[in-house]
C-alpha cells in the first residue's frame, strides 16, 4: 500500500490489530483494541493511507477450531466497517488478500455496491490444505465451502496468486485466468553485506562460526523439532551454531525441548528490527525453510524472498516435483530435501558447511534481483490490472439514459441494504436490553433454552417469548434478497451456508463482547428466517424479479 501511495493512489486498508506471529495484540494497541479505530499512515509527500482497524477474537494458542472462530469474528467485524465505507468516497479498486476465504464476500459486496474493480489475491490455499490434512471431513461442508470459493473467484474481475503451482491449481478447479503476483522483496532493505566480522561480533559469534538460521513464525506445522534433533547430532562440532529467530505459539514449548535435550549450540532470538534482521540474514551460513510434509504441496514461503535477496544459502523441505522443489533445484539456489527427516537435514547441513557454495549464493541473489524486486513486481502486476480495466470500461460504455437508470437503482439498493444492516447492528448489539452486559454465557444445545423459557412463560411474558422467536426469524428474512441483488447468489445451499456462517459470527461476537447470550437457538432461527426469505423470492419472481435481478 505504501508503494501505491507513492504512485499517488488514495489508499485505504481494512485490517485487524497487529498480532502476528505472536498471536497477541501488540502492546501499543492493547488498551484500545476492543473497538474500531482509524489511523493515518503517511510516507513523505504521498497521500496518507487510511487504516481501518477492526476488533476480533485472537486466541493465544490458535488451534483449528479457535482459528475458525477468529476468522468468523473478523468477518463480521470487518463487514460493519465495509458498510461504513459505502457512505464515503468511492475506492475504484478493491484488493482482497485471502485467506480467510469469507473476506472475499466483503470485497465482492463493496465492488457491486460501488461499481469498483474487484481483485482477489490468493496468498495461501488454506481450504485445500485443511481438507488434505483431514481437518474438514464433511462432504456436505466441503461442497459448501467450494461453492462459496467458486462464486467469489467467478465474480472477481481479476484473480492472482503467488506461484505457478497455485495458479495451476486454481485454473484446474475454476477454469479462469489467474495472474502471477509473487511474494516480492525490497532489495534496498535486504541486501548483501561484505563486513561479516562486525556482524558476527555484534551477535556474539566468532568469524569462523557456521550459523544455521531459522527465521519466521514458530508454529507446530514448521516441524522445528527436526532442527533441534539436527542440532543435537551436530553438538559435537564447536563451529556449527543454530539460531531460531521469531515468535509464535510454539516457541515456549520449543525452548523447553531444547533445554531438556541439553542443547548448548541453540540460541533463541526475538523479532528483530529491519536493520538488525538484514544483518542476521547476512550472518547466517545456512538458512532453513522448514515445513511438515502434510502442508508441503501447497507451501510457498514468503520468508524465502528476503533470504534470496541477501544471497543466502537455503535448505528447504519440499517433496519432489512440487513447485517449491522445482523453484530451488531448477535455479540452483540451494538444497531441497525430504520433509520431516532429521537425518537428511543433519547431513545436508554438515555438507553445506564444508563445501563451496559461492555460485549457488550468486544464483539466489540474481534471482531475487531479476524476478522478485519490489518495484518490478508491483509495477508489472498493477499495470496488467489497470490496463485491462481501462480497456474493459471502453468496451462496455452504456448510453446515458441507461446509466442514469442504473444509478437510481443502485441508490435504492444502497438505501435498502444500509437500512437493513443498521437495524440489524442496533438490534444485535445496542438495544437497551443488551446494554447491561452479561457474563460469558453460551448455549450449544439446540432448543434447550427455548423449551426452558417456555416453562417460565408467565414470568418471561408471552410477548417477550414470541418476539424473540419470530424476531430472530424475521431478522434474517431480507438476507437472501441482498445476497441475490449484489452477490448473485442463487443456490439454496450457498444461501444456507452464508446465513449460518453470518449468524454464527454474530453469536461469537456477542460472546466475546458480552452483549447477550451466544445461543445455538438463535443460529437455527436466523437460518430458518433466511430459508423463508429464499423461498419467498423463489415464489415471487414475477413481482420482484426485475428489482432483485
């Protein structure tokens, strides 16, 4: 975004509060991260970038289920921010970076309402990885997820991804054009340094020490225990030292493992400043880019770009014939070895420390300069998009009368949609009966609360009891109309999935912020309301068809 701002684009970013890779809100935001916040970031004389921070649930230990809850809460939180942006000056382009997948629906919604160009960039094939790992087993759920993904990708004006392997995967699944947008590197920030001796002294090493470095997120899926096993085997060599730099939910456990193994040749470092990190990359004799086998087919590490930019010698774990394997071996930029094999890893490290790898390092640096340099990558990417967009506008110019008619229709749609979501937002979070606050209360047993309240109908009151039931049904009745108007969602299964997802996200936020009770009955009633809305549209095509379509 700072690059686009330097090109005099007016930019805005909808984002969460900074929390990665520690999975903890940064201390500078910790006191005010429970609500929305707008920041302005300025680079020299360029237009300022508006950053719209959205609150959401951030688990300290992100298990699979907790990450789903985190994505749900961010989706609903960002949704209301996007609604706010509909009433401000139009952005001509909407760039969504996925995962998480549902955020693509928000980009699609904004682009339809504001007639903007929608760009969908796939940074990681998270859904495919989760299915391959067996985290998602339900065939019905898999079909629904793929249906939503297919809808987003077909409606996007442009789709891009970071590697040829991912592009091929998307083309095979969805039969559409995909632009290459690789992870880039700023070669003015990460560059080779000739004075290794002063860097070694700064970090407390001798000039003849061989530093084996892992830098990045420290999670279980990286398989860093194999690095510790290699360190234990090579502990007899006084020259080979191991450094793990970064943060993440698995770091404390990894430190305990290193201590229990009695490893004196392993050093853990926190996240470094940009200058210190460049020095650390230059200090390393060998860089490790590790990943467990199960994720490997869809793995294209972003950390690789900065390593190549300093001319680093890299050892990656990659299964043969994968995109990462071919990238390293075809360009002779390092070593690609079998994942989760500490014996091969140990032998590769030992051989690399005693062999001449100067040509391999030069190949790595040349590849970064020629194919990954920031200005070249971004200029090429946005030139393709802006040129195609201008051509499309020229080819689809409409008569003035037709444009005016469409403008009036869009105004009506905007008023209808914004009124619905303002009312929804008020009823869910700000109605008087919710303002007192609740303890953390959750009901995951279907119909239990509804039947229990029925036994206390006299105390609760008939109006309160039935208004809660029918209110939850009516609350989601208009949702299929909006989905059909803006997202062109026609399938009942997709409407069902989105309504369940949206309702669950609302209940999750109610639980997190203690406004009301997170109740599975509300999700069921909301979904029933969405089903009624869908069938109402289906039976009213003649009277509502022209308006909705």
